[in-house]
C-alpha cells in the first residue's frame, strides 16, 4: 500500500489536478524533460492553448537531440558549390563628399567550410539555434577610387585589384523551421556573421611598377568598404547555409524522427497552429502599418542624390565628366506585406517574432539629372524599379499585466533585379552602365539606410496599436 501511495503521488506531481503536464521541480523524476515540458494551460502565459501533451513533449525531446547531432555531424561534409553562388554584386560606395570607391567582379575566392559547432533544435517553437565556423573567407575583385576634386583638376583615378581576408569568420543566431508535410526547411535567418579580424591587400600599378600593400582593417575609410562587402557576404552565406541545412533536413523525415504515427500527426497539427498564430500577428501589424503610412502620406521618401565623376580615354588622352541627380524619391512604402511564414522564439513571459516581409512595389525616381562631358551634355529623368526585395523584421513581445512590444530590428536584407530607365542621354548613352552601377550602389548604401530609418519609425509607431494578447494568450 505504501508503494502504491508513492506511485499515485508521483503521477499527481507530473499530471497536476487537471491532467495537464506541469514543469517538474529540480530533483524530481521529471528532470529528463526539464528543457521541454511546459506549465499546464492555465499557468503558462504564452500560447497556453498550444502546450504540448506529455507524449508529444517526450517525443520532441528525443527528436531534438537526434536532429541537432545530425546537423552538427553532416554539415561538416564537403559540399560542391557552383561558382555563380560565390559571386557578389558590384558596389559603389561614397566614402565622403569627395571620395567614392567602385568595386567590381566581386566573388568569394574559396568555398566556405560550414562547420556547425553547435546546433540546438527547438521543435516545439520551430526554430534552430546555431553557431557556425566558416574558417577564413577571402573576397577578391577590382577597385577604382575616384576623387571628384582631383578629377576636376587632373583626369586621374586609382585602380587595381584587392583581396579581403576575414579570419576567422563566424556566425551565430537562430533560424526558423518550416514543416513541409514530412520534412523541415529552414526560413528566416536571424544570424549575425562576424570576422575576428579583417585584412586587406591591394595591388595596383604606379609608374609602371606593380605595388602591393597590406593592412589590418581598423576604424578608418577601409572599414566602411569592408563593412559593405561583408553585408553582401552575409546574403551569400545565408544562401549557402540554407542550401546545406535544407539538404540535411531532406534526409530526416518527421515521421521517423518523432516515431509513432498519431504523435507525428499531433505534432503537424501543433506546427500548423503555431505558424498560423505567428503569421496572423504579423499580418495584423503590417495591415495597421500600411494604413498608417498611407493615411499620413508617408509612402514616398526623399532619397540622397548622386554626385559622381567618370573618365574616358580617347586615343592617348583621358577626359573626365560628371553625373548629378536632383529631386529624388522612393515610392510605395505602403505596400508592406508578409513574404513567408513567420518564426516564434519562446522566452519566459513572452516571444520573439521574426521573419521576412517585403514591399510588393518599390520604385525610385530622380526628376532631373545632368551629365557633363568636357563641359557639355544632356539632362533628363531617371526611373528605377526593384524587381524583388526582402525586409527582415524582429519584434519582442512581453506578456506582462501591461504587454510590452519592442521593435528589435527591421532592415532591408537585399534588393534585386533593378530595372533602370534614363531619358535623354543621346550621344552619352555609353555611360548608361555607369549610371546603373551608381544607382545600384547608392541603393545598397544610402538609399537603403534612408528606407530602413523610415520603416523603423513607422513600425515602431504602430506596435502599440495591435494587442498581442489577442494572439499569444
């Protein structure tokens, strides 16, 4: 009888008065599930209607261990990468009001080793915490440095080749998981990539002699150039890591990972409901943001002007010219929309909500440009349409008596497929490729910064207008 009473007490401890699983106290028989079990539905503040059953919690605990170890083991395997996946976009960087740097033919010179040093899957909330070591990454290409003041006096630029060595290069953060019927895929990369040190080697001709110089990148003009390169490198690494992880996950069926058919089906239902809640919350935020931006006439934003110089060698003489724009605007900030499923990351008392959104339309226009070559030249307008873009959004929701909602991050991750139309160039149509480079470079630099700033203001302004308890309690 004494033994029976002890067993009944143990069952009561684990199930609670209403049969829901509660978090075991340290030192109890439930320690095995410590990292996965949750309070009963009437005690957990966040998504109480999505608390796991004991059977599903236990299945996910072991599934997480298996999946995490599989990722760490298989990510180290050498994977062939097509050369086109190692190419970065050209950059045009304004260092200051006088000096600009044009970078072209950029690419990774070595295939990154994707060594996942730590992987921790949270299958209940569909995310994966990662630490990745890429080893040394080298980016090479051509550079041209232009000083407008110098060019106005002497048609001279400085150009050559460079290699940027980031050593070692590491990534840490969280990645969302999307459950596609019986397999996971990765989405929503909230990963910070950072080199321990950056070293720049440049090679150029001076008086017909090849000069090679190297330096460790410090907080100088070189650091700004390196920051732009590494921002592009982040997009390349996200794609490579996503391809590698998705290949691994494609070999791990959920029904085999979790086991018993009814438990696996229960998990699919849980995943669908969790994703729907996250999507609904962000959809509501973006709906309010669209109305806010549209009603207040904030859909159009002033953008920085272009003030660039160029040169052309004709026979044995080099001539120089200039290209300037005025009255520039970016349009359609009120077309914010969700572009993929949103990810949740649970923390005590709240959730972090992160994922990809975008603008269904993004257009740029300069109402006037002037191009001068040897003192004469045309004028006209410049229009640009962005074919695709992605905006990363991250919101922290704390469900206290008075809910607290904080915008942790919103920034444009990339803009692609830019179609540019320039009127009136006439005999100077040979500078069109340069104009495309200048606009693309400015878009990836100062214009994106201006748009990021506006998006931060607008979304921060509407967060309190959406009650998170409607979705997460």
